[in-house]
C-alpha cells in the first residue's frame, strides 16, 4: 500500500467517522446508517484490501469518538470490514459499464449487506440469550432446527431495522454513488 493510499484511507475513515458521529447525534430511522455507502464505494474503487481497512478503521475510530467501545466492537469492526472487502470483489470495477448497471449492482449489494450485517452481528450474542424456547439456541440440534430458530430470532429482533439499513444503503448509493465514484476514481488516478 502506497503512502497516497494510506493518506486517502485516513481521510475516508475521518469522513466516515464524522458521519457515524452525526448518526449517533441525530439518529436516522430504524437501523439506517450512512457509513456503509463510503465503505462500499471505497472497496469498489480501491479493492478488497482498502475496503476491509476502511470498514475496520471506521468502526474503531468512530467508536472512540462516540463512546461506543464495548465487547460488541470487534464483531462490528470485522463485519464492516467484510462489507468493504467484498465490495472490492464486485465485477465491473475496472470496466466502463453503463452508469445504470453499476448503480444497480451497488444498490443491490447495499441491500444484501443491509440485511447481512445485522444477521452476522446477531450471531455474536444469540447463542447466550435465554428467552423464548422457540428461538433460543440449544446445543445438539441439527442444522435445520438451528437455522429455523435463528430465523425466528432474527425476524423478531432485527428484520425491521435491517430493512431500514438496506433501503437506506440502496437510496444513498443511487443518489450519492455517481459523484462519489467520480471523486474516488479521480483520486485513484
């Protein structure tokens, strides 16, 4: 990684951390968060390595700023890193795809990660919760029963906030994606 990429990564992490601070100060609806847009676009333009670092460092720095440090932070960091990393694996990064095709791909990707982020984070604590026996984890169950129980738990606890996150990701990627992609590609050159 060159010095220019490290400097750019620092700027992108700072911007995203301010976005997360603004999100904490003025909460959006449901689980909506603007920070995923820059992770996705940064990973898409600069590749999987930069996308992973952008996701991880954004959550670390923003947690220090907002006071959101706790046992959940490593799970959030790695999952956000996976968002940026997997954006670097999307097709069409170096090609001259039509704008609509790129935006459709990125919006769909944002929707998928809107749900996947919440589902992965729930796995960090679901197995230790006790509650409704129909949704609680029980050792020794087969994979189908575990998936059914987790599906019920996810639907009750996270489906609606993740829907807001997914739709927010798609909307922000469609609206702010083109100018941000243009700026990031210009900085890459």
